[in-house]
C-alpha cells in the first residue's frame, strides 16, 4: 500500500476505484466498504484508492468539542495496510477545504487529480460543503465526469448500524470493550511510552509500568480495571491495567498503569501496546493498602479466567 499525505504526492491513475471518509477505527462497517473496493478494483483491472482525512473534520470545525478518536494516524495507516487497498491518501482537512462544494470536490479532486472511474460509498454517505453531496448528487455527476457510483447498502454491513460514534460512546461511557471488539472486529488498543512513576505498586507486590499516550486526541476508555494483553518488542504478555486517579494512595491526576504478570524486565522509554480484553471493575477507594492488595489478587485471578476463556 502506497501512502500519500498530500495531493501533490499523488500521480493521477488511469482507472482509480475510490472511496472516501474518515474511517476512524476501521470498524466492520468500514471493512465491508473496503472489501468491496478491493473486489471492484480486481474485477475491473483498476487500482483501489482510499481518501481519508486528518485532522478529523470535527477537530477542525468544532474545536470546542474535544473529540477523541479510536485511531491515531499511524494506527489507522497500519490497520488499512492489512485491507489490500493499493493507495491511501491522508488528506489534510482544513476550514478552507471544508468550504469546497460537492461538485468542485468531485471534478477537481476525484476526477482531475485522482482519476476516478468508480466511486464506492457507504450507506447514507454525505460530503462537500455543509454535507450537501449525496448518493443522488453523485449519480448525477457520474455521467458528466465519466465515473460510476456504487453504494454499499446497509444490509451489506451485517444488518448492523455500526458507527465510530457508537464505539466511542461504549468505551467512554461504560468501558465496554466487548462491544468495541464486536464492532471493530478486533480488540481496542492503546500504544504509548513506558515512563517512570512513584513505584508504589512495587511496594505492595504488584509493580506497574506507567504508560504515557503521546497523542492527546486518542480515546482512553472509562476509568477502571481491565484485563489486557501487552506487547513489548514484539513479545506478548498478560496483565491487568488500571485507568484512573488511584484514590487509595491519594493519586494526583489520571494515569494508565499496567501490571504485567511474571515479568521483571527494565522497560522504561520502550513502546508498549495494550489490548483491552475485558473490563474487571470500576476504580474504587479502599480502606487501606491491605484491602487494595486483596482486591488486586482477585483481579489477577479474574484476568487469568478471562484469558482462559479465550482459548
């Protein structure tokens, strides 16, 4: 898959089979569209092209909203590289671009810059200034500019109304990683750097790695304790993760800390990937450290049960 970060980098194709959208999370609805895109490209002897956008339009047009995304740019590129598409254009979304009319977008970008011969869109897709463009508009533009339009029906997306917004709500409101997995088609994950902490976990027999997420727009699930799989230097481990303020030890500020089972290596400043397998409980304040240790023992046992159930 070739990746481009501007139109200037892209060389017009003879037979481009194209789709567009933000594709945050690359969930199963997105995957259905991309599968069709790749299929059309193969059967029609063309090249598949996905035009996606960053920053997310709501980050530009509604700055006060502080939207959190399921993917960082690098995560999205990594996921899309597995779909079989030939070209990925990460288009810089700006206020100026948002004012472009639907007809200008079709003529100037899709046709003149990309070389679109078939446009594949999801159910109820809208685009252009004030979201004025629709499937009906595209059907009208197609004969004028020499391309076909293919709409993926909602039935082709497993009869489920899947949206990135629903997945975000499940994770933020309830820490519902099972629903997220169902709609994403894989486990939701975070990637970050291991940084130094106060080493309080070590003192009570449950050492933790403190994880810093560099991208402030990346969605962090609801505070609580989770069973997670961990990847460091391409090796995988099992552990339990706490997101929150650590009220029992008077923690200051929200942290992400993971206890990796049967692990004692030095990993400061290394990249770590955390996959959310199950939610164990809410974060809570215990009467004393001994009560916290007892609960952590139970959490570990429950984490092991969750992983055993996967086998």
